[in-house]
């Protein structure tokens, strides 16, 4: 049976003129040296990675750089974000990553800044590789599910050996020798781990930002612990609020947590730029190692081919990608949401939750998030804390200028 496209059901997008793409996720290697048990890419339903070349050919890199420049010039973009991703991108070599970014910058139109980052599992990050990345002005984000070995039980190599020793060494190297290149830590929530312990253990690595990610799942393939028991209807929301309270009450505010900062911003009526919250248009696209243009990887957690567009950088522009129904759906705001979401008083903050988490076979993505109860629990809790702070005459310190931006899309290797 043919799977539904990753686009809304029962209504056309409200906006006919698309927003230009601003984040380009470039797959530099299609394999990974880890075998994380929860990985939506390699342990999920989409096996397209098996047929892709391991590395990106120079012709693909060149054409991608030309397409980014073309798009930036056509839309007069003052800046674009280039995220080097995988698999594990460092399998391609630090010099290859630096050369990719150099080529994109060389072709970018005048006045368009190229902000580059790499999202890595950290196991291959050495002093020499870090030097190459830093000299190329590439910020480094590292995936780690907590600062203790027990937190990272799912993050092992293909022989079952823990990745924790190598990753923690890499994080210390970043913090001690290249803080200006340190983008932050991506941490996938595991309700089995104590939330405050996870948060405080990560602080030991002095991350400038922590990005807390809910495991990718949906109504057809629910994430661990969902559907929740009646006596604990929002286990992920409860976990996140425990971290929020510890973070919010910390007078030093030693790191930024993007999910929390942007939730506060949205509650205050400010713009936000995180895929999992709000109604802002999504403006990211992926280029695979063979030059295929795809939607973001998180959609691959839904079904085989969910992220595919049928486009590639040799035959199609990024404006062509904007016309794809799946991409248009991500930019259509309320029109892409289920009726229950459109009627919900939290919709301006929740935004229906992460798009991939709304999937239900065979109807598609026009559903509330599988984390609906958890998001409502978290948003209401943060709203109450913000109201109490305002009543006490204390400005919300979490919103200080631009929202926190962790490197990479909402997902990691």
C-alpha cells in the first residue's frame, strides 16, 4: 500500500508564497560508528541509507554549494546556516568538512554570512581534528544523553562497547581548548534517568547550550513509555519540568536550554525558532550524500520514504524544494494542524508539536503530537512559573536577546 506523503490532510496551505530556506543540512557521511538502540535513522523503518554512497563526491559538494548560493542570492538572504551531519560526519574527515564549508562560503553571494556547524557523536573528535574545525569556523555540537555512563546505556558502538569514555574526553577537550567552537550538547530524554541528575551531570562539561530532545516516535510506533498509564499521564512532561525548575531557579544560569528559552519566548509573544514549538514556518532542508534533496531526517521515523522529495541538486533548485507538498505543509502554520490543535488554547506555543510526532497510519500527519499531554503539561508549568516571576517583579531571565540555537537540526547522530 502506498504511504501518505508528509503533508497535511484536509486543507491547502494558507500561504501561497513560501518562505526561503535558511538551514541546509549536508550529509557528509551516510554511516555511523555507533549503533544507538533508539536511533530513528538506522534502527527505524526507513532503510534508504543502505543505498546511498558512504561519502559525498566532490561534484555533489560543488553543486550543493552552487545551489545554496543561488537560493541565497534569489532571496537576498543575509545569512544561511550549514549543518554538517550524518551518520557520523567526522567519518568523512575534519579536512573534508572544512573544505565543504570553505566551498560554500566561497560561492555565497556578497553580504550573505555562512554560519557552519557540525553535529557529532564526539567519539572521533581529537585535538588535531578540533583544530581544523575551529580554524574553519565550524561550531561543534556533541550528542550525549547525560554525564554518567549509566545515562548512555543506549549509545554503544557496533560491538556493544560504550561510547561514553571517548565522548566525555571530547567534551572536556572542547570546553578546555576551544570554547569558542563549542556549540553545545544534544541530549535525548530517557524517563528512566533522573532528570535533575542528568542536567547537573551535563553541566560538568560546561556546555554553552543543552538541547533536550524527545525520542522520535508517533501514534503508530509510540516512543518508550507511551501511551502513558492513567496515574502518570505525562511522563516526559514531568521529566522536563523537573529540569526546567532546576534550570530556572539557578541564579547563575550556567547554560542555555533551547526548548525552555523558546517556550518562554512564545509565552511572552516573542518569535521563536525551534521545530518542536510554535507556528513559525520550517525552513530547513537536507542534501544527502548522493545529492538528493530531502526533508529533515526526523520524518524517517514515520515510514520508509517519508522524507523523500524526488529532487536532487543536479536537476533541481532549492526553490523547487519549496514547491514540494511536504515542504509546503511545514510552512502552512495552523492549516497543517488537526482540528483539535487549532481549537487548543496552547496552539500558539505548542504549534502542534514536532511534525514527525504527529504521524498515524494511514491518515498521515494531521494529528496532535503523540506527546500532546506531555507538551501541555510542560507549557502550563512554564507559564505558571513565568506568571509568578512577573508577579514578583522579576523579569524572565531566560529570554535574553536572541533565542538559543543549538547546532544541527532537531535530532542528532
